[in-house]
């Protein structure tokens, strides 16, 4: 029997971006809030001091900050007729662990989705006709519009102090920014980062070939900044240790650098770390959550009663917790009925490697989100007539790192080891550049998450099963985008060019991104969504999933974090201004 | 009001024969007393980390041994609930506790003796109203012979010259208010004034900086190099109010003073303190600094670039309210490098306040830099960007490292 704790107003499951934002917004509204976090407490000075934060072996190779499969894992297969096998070492995507969550180890790319991304199905059907979309593609409109979400994007960017250059300021297209972006109510809080030589060369080539390059929006700060919570951040040092690392210089936006110092001062907020929520508890009607059960690091089981349960774990684990707690009907791909686990999507990435002539690029001068990008081939920014696919992505020259253990570019034909390989690495390191595309991943009837029939975790609960493969639409898109990128790259007059479009089948052993989306999608129809437009469960109205990427109906051609943050603020406002006044389903 | 003061004076001058009702219980006095407790930072010492306010239990490491601060809530058994007003007032101003027990001067009665009658009686009124907390504390954990309280008779005879605050009529009211707070309730000198062998103030060096609890409370006279001479009045106010300004961030024992005391003072009082400190006239002749060995400087510069420049920058400018500025920093140029050694070896977290909640921290480098490297680094930092201060030798760093290893 779990030991029962005193009731709280709000229990938050997971203390990453959404948990920290909701914790702050609701605790400052006077509610008594507790966050329960599976992993350890993490703090800039104690856990990522600059003296050892840039330890590539520890963090990038041995993945120190990430979830261990001994703690939890999932099984994966490509097709519904296969038997899924458990991931025994995370590789293809890397779920975080501990306070800060993915906000600790991300690169800092801070994109907004396009206005037409939010009414994707209606927009595409209207422009190209219904026949353009494959029968088994299950994309749907978001229940919120870009215009509704804009003020919340703005808030999250101001929380982060994001560096960038506006391309569309209140409808006015500005030179040097992204001309395709949705309107912005204000410019980025801090100016763009300085670009390295390779990125500058790419931007010139893109301009020469008729494209519209701009600096990638980056939550690696170009200058010191004080956010609206009064928290101070420092200027990025371009050390090139963002993704997979915590930032020791207070310059990468994270819950640690942007929220926790203010949040932890609030007397009505507390956090319990190394405590894993195993279940959201429901009352006898199944319509109301009574709190959560969790297990602490000594194995002791506790019940935390609460009036409001906020599911703020990483997207995959949000889905699993709902499945394990019996909230919502599990999705069945045979009938297409049910919703929990439906519309799992990912990201379709590809790359073009170039080796330039007589160039010294100093690629180690890098930040997670630095780079020059073009958005000409994203979403529906270009005419898809006759192309045989929908969707797109941004592309360009990002320079997130060129760390010594994992960066050794060589010309094709170089031996895989030995003196010739070493010589080639030494000669090529300074002149090689990797360009990439970051493409959408639309949702399909046979891509979903459910509970595995065979494998169990350390508590005896079934693992979650991922069934996912790339579809022709995404592979065609990736081929098209990669070709366009290669055309620009040729304008750099490279010695060598290697284009690598995405090919199937999906392989969970090769790192692509950790942009796992969907499974508890938001929508206006309970038959095709788990949560309503306020991220509130249709079935249990005191459970919210405030903006984790699990609520995305499909994934677009951008990194998800800015939309996750915007939805967190959107949900916080709905809870504060609507739900608390009249608890129950929000219409 | 005048009548009230007269009554209070009578109370004080009549010694022990005081009755509880002579200290007024009106709201104005209680509220004033609450503010005086902030000026006097009673909570800074009498509240243990994570403990109930004023319930005592904080360990003070003095050069003579350990003292644990007593419970001063009105709990009858473990606090001061049974004390008379006269006993309370005598403890604050004369260092004589209940039944004449002699207090140790860790209780800053030598400076509290300068507090006005009005402030002390208000303080008493306030302390009657706070929540009684049951918390037994054994204060005197000093070794023999210091544990004999009677030894304080001699100490007081040498070091305790109680006298009321004397305003300087040639200065502004603001200056005088500042002087009163600094010398009286604020007891700044308790940490910032160097002590003689017996732990009494070296009054001729008042506020020139002093070592305590493994830190060096810096010089806060208007000295240009190692005092607050380069800080503007506004910067001083901002530092006391928020814990940070363009020069530095408070940490160590000062972060407690900021949290419990200065961040809660009125702007008028902070301005008064700054007015006085900028013009206290307490600066003394600067020490002669021998130029450092250039080879050591070269080594120190290389260590700096590898370990420090990412945050404090190549130019030593740091980042406001995040990474303390080293160039021109008074803290860096103190004659005693104890604080610098400690921060490099052990790291330190800056104070977080409502107005500056970040609370950034310097990580420890003791695992990475040996004594000679720390010495070279500090010698470099103390003598670059127009900084001038005595070189640090590795023996001093070794001693500090050993001390830190032993201290709790």
C-alpha cells in the first residue's frame, strides 16, 4: 500500500520546460504545487561547471545526462506485422532524464511553426484537392491557430531570451530575417549570434541561387539578458557543447537558466526528484483524477493526492502514462478507433556534406543553434503541384559543434583507419561542412504507440511499443529537399559533395533527432484527439497535458521546443483564467 | 512620542527594576521594532538554515571556538519568554543576559550599545509578538578557558567602551543616519573591522576589512584600490538592495546579511548608508605592493585563459549580475586573499533576492588546480587590468585548502 501524502492543489509530473513553466505560472497564482521528477536534481554550477561540462566522452558519447534503459525503455518496430524489440541502448533518439528534461540537453533551435501548419489538412485540401493526400495519412488541423498562439510564442522567446532577426514584424517583411515566418508581435529579445565563416559562405551561395537566408533563431544568447522573471543569462562563448550537454555559462536557455531560480524561491512550490510517477489515479467513476502514485529512489511507494494533475513528462512518456492509467481509449490501427497513441510522428532529416577548396572554417567555433538557414522549402512555402508529396523543411548550414571524438570528416575513398585516415582527417577537418534539412513528418494510420505485449519495465509495467516507418511522401520530400540543398552547395564550388537523403526503413540505431511527437494529440473532436484545444483531457477534465510534443497532431518542418513552450503558456492561461474559475471541461 | 522616549529612558537608567508594561505594545512600536530587527539583522544569526525565525541554532565559528546562537523567541522554556524588559535591553546594549550572565561579544553588543533608546525598546516590543518556538540550544560550546563567561569581565574592561551614537553636526542628516546604522544596529564593523588578539575592534582601522569564518570581509572604507571608492552611491545601494551591482555579487556571510537585512531596508536608509560609507573618512594609507614575478604572471595568465575567461572574459569585465568583474575589483585587491582562495578552491553561490533571483554560482576548482596553480592564478588576477595587490604564495593556498578540508 502506498503511503498517502497531504493533498496538493496541483501535482506536476516531470520538471522540464512545461513542468517548470506551469509550476511557476500556477504557484504565482497562489496554488500549492508539487512537481515529481523521475531523474536527479540538476544545477548549472554543480552539474555542468565549465571546467568539465565540455567533456565529449562523458556527455556526447556515454550520454551521461540521458535516460538509462535500465530505468525505462521502449520497444520498436517498423510495421504492424513485426515483433517489436526493446531498445537496449538509446541511439536514434535520446530521452532526457532529470530536472530540466530535454531543456538541458537541447541545441536551442527556437522555431515557430508556420501559420498554414496549424490548419494543415484544410489548407492542403483547399489548395491541391483531397486527392493530393495519401489515404492513410492522418494529418489534421490544430485546434489553435497561429494568431491565437502568437502571444505565447512571444512569451516563451522572451523567457528564453532567444537570439535572432525578425523577418515578419507585424506583417512587415524585414530584410535579413525569415520572410516566410508568421507575423511576430516583436523582434527577438536578443540580436542574432555572430556567424562563422562556413555559415557566411552558405548564406552567400543561397542568396546567389535565389533563396532567402537568415540566421537560425537560437536560444544560445548573443548577449547577456534578463528575462521577465528577473533571471540573468550570460553571453554564449561559442564553445560548441550544447546538444547532449548542460550549459555551464548560463547562456543556453533551459529551465535551469530561465525558470528554476525564480520558481524554487516560491514557498508554495516544491520538487521531489528521483521519484517516478507510475500511475495517475482515478476515482471510481474514472472521470476524475485523484492524484498520482510514485516510487522514490528507495523503492517506497507514495500517493500524492491533488486536485489537478499536469502531465509534463517527455512526449513519449506522457503517452505511456495515459495508457498505463487508463485515461482515454487506446488507439487501434486496425479499426482506426481510439486515440491514445495515435498519430505518432517524428522528423525527416537529411544532409549534404561538402569539402571546400582552400578554406579554413574553424568549425569548432559553434553553438547548438547557430547557422544560416533558408525556409523556402518548408511547409507550403513552395508550390507542391506535381511534386508528388506534401510537407517540407528548413535547410542550411548549422554549426552546432565539431568536437574531436565524433567529428572526423574524410574524402570518399579514404581508408577507414590507419595513417592515411588520420592524415585525411587532419587535412579535411578545417574545410568540411555539413549542411542539413529538417523536414516534416506527417502522421499515418500505421504509425502509433501502444503497450508492448511482451516486455516489462523494472516495476513490471508493460513497456511502450513504437510502430513507425517513413512513408513515401516523406521520402520523396526528403529527396526533393536534399536535391535543392545540394544545388546550393554546388555554388560553393566544393571539392567533394555527398548528398544523403533520408531513406527507409526507419532505423532507431542511428541518431536523427529527439523530436518524437504525437500520441496524445490535441484537437476539436474527441474521436481524433486525446486533449481539447486547452490541452485538457477529454475524458478526465482535471488532467492536462500542457504542451508536450505529444499533443502535436503531426510534426512540421521545425524543431518543436518553441511550440512546446508556447503551448505551455497557452495552457497555463487557460487553467488560470478559465479552469480555476469553473473546474470542469473547458468548452 | 516624546513621552514614550522619556519613559524608555527612565526604564533604561533604572536598570533591573523594570516592569513588562513599561515597554509599549502599540502597533507603531512593534512595527518599528520589526524594522529595527531587520537593521540589526537579528535573524541573520538567530535563525538556523531552514529553521524557524529567531529560534537560534546557527553555529558561529569564532577564533576562540564554536558558539551556537540562542533561541530568542518568547518561548518560556527554551527562549526568552521569561525575560524582563530590562534583561532584554541589557543583553542588547550591555552584553549582560538574564541574572547578569555575561554574553560573548559574538553578540554585537559593543555596537548595539550605540542604538537609540527608542530603537531598543521598539525591538523589545517586537520580540514579544513573534511566534514562540520550542528549541533548546546549548550556546556555549567554547573550549576552556573561553567557556568561562566571567572572563568577559576582563574582555569588556579592555574592549567594551559603551557610548551612545554621537552625531557629527558638520555632516548631513543623511550621513548621520547612515553612520548610526553602520556603527549601531547594522553592526557592519562586527565583520568588516579587524580585531585585536582578544577579538576586540581595532578602532583605528574601522571597516578596513577583517578575516572571519574562513572569509575576508572586505574593506568598505572609501579606499580607491581595495575599498568601495570606485563604487557610485547608486551602485552601493543596488548592491545592498539586490545583492549585486556592476562590480560584484554578494556571497558567503554577506549573502546572509543581504537576505535577512539589507535587501529589506528602506531606500532612504540604504541611501543614508551609502552616503556615509562613501564619506566615512576611515580609509587608511595604502599598503606598498611589490610587483609580482613575471614568470608567475605568465603561468597565471595561461591558467586564467583556460579556466576563467569563459565567464569572467579575457578583459576581466565579467558580466553584470552574473559573473563578477575582476578588473578594478576591490574584492580581488584585498590585502588578505582569503576570500579569493576560498572561492577558487571551493566555489561559492551568489545570493538570490526577489529583485535578482538568479543566484549564479562559481564552481569549485580544488580538484583541478594545485596550490601553486591557484597561487599563480590569483597573483595574475590581482595584478592584471590595472589591479595591484600582493602576490599569493602557494604555502598560503595550501593552508587555506587544509583549513577548508577541516571546516564543516
